């Protein structure tokens, strides 16, 4: 039995999608309205679950396997290590997001390590240490990639907070690249402030894409009247938007749209 879910604007469109995907003999199992999307463009869709007999001929089985293969290849692999690596421009809310992620993990019964990488910014170091005390999460400062590698081996999960750096300065880009070999398997997240939509924004995003960052989270959404412009900017630059925060404050929840 083949069971699949379909999204459509109405039942007529859903039935058409079902017929095209799994055949006219499909059995409807259920339907429910569902809201999707970010709050500034929330839309209601109809989610329909349908079932059909699985493929019987060799050709049909081959087609089904090929469709499954394409779906698997198009789905991002989960991180090997359950570690977040937060990057982005200065003042975007990375450090308070690190504290929020640590608190979220602690409430789920986990024990994440909070790490400040590149300790040349004393204020970020002090803030992350204070957040660790406030949340009860363990804390370490990694002044070099070797120290960070040790923490990754000792702790099963955690959050690495990287200070913002100037992507137009080659030496700072190279300094960040020196950390990357020690972070293989971790999940990079670009923390992007929604009000940052100036002429340098596209260049900055392209630089982070060049460094291999593919996922983003919008912060400070409450500080702009045009959050959709920030969302579209990220999408044009090839980023997957995972969610948003209204403000950079510690108590602000992370609104995940997808994981």
C-alpha cells in the first residue's frame, strides 16, 4: 500500500494531484486545512492523505524506485554531529540565539555545550558565559580550532557562537576557513537580522554561501516593516529559511518553520 500526503488550494486541485501521482483508483484517507508559511505571508492549504495499491509490474516498480531515489537525493542529509554553528554579521543576535537553543535543548533533557569560538571579542565571550550561567548549560571558550575539536569530541551536542567578521577582508575570511575542517558534520546556521537589507547585504550573503553555509534564520523581525523583503533576499541568494525570531532577546522563542 502506497500512502502519500498532498497539499492543494482546494479539493479539486488535490484530487488532480492525487490522480497524476498515484492513479485514479486512489483511496482518500483524510483531509484537513492547515496554515503554512511565515507570519507575514501565512496561507491556508488543504492537506489530503491518499492511498493506492503499490506497483505491480517491473516497470512500475522501477518508476517508483526512481521517484524515491530522487526524493532521497533532494533531501538534505542530517548533520553527523548534533551541533549548531552560528554565523552571521555582527549584531544579528547570534549569541542570544545560542542561549535560546541551549535552553531549548536543556528543556528537552539534553546537555548541550555552549562554545564561543575565536575569543578576540571580549564582549561576546562575557555574554555567552553569562547565558551559560543563566541557562545552566556548560560553557567553554575555544581560542583556536584545536581547542574546539577537543570540545566536539568530549560533548555529544552543543552550540558554537562565532563572532561576526568582515567578509570584505580576506584575512578574516581565511581565518574563518581555518576552522571549517574541524566542523565537518556540524550544522551551520546563518543568523540574519531582518532589517539588514542595504547595498552590502547581497555581497555578504554571497560570501557566506561561498563558505558553504546554506541555511538561515531571520532575527529582529519586529524591527522592520518589510520582513518579506529579507526573506526574499535570502531565497534569491540560495538560502533555506528555517524560521524566525521577533526580537533578539533571550526570552523570545525560536519559531521553526522546518528543521
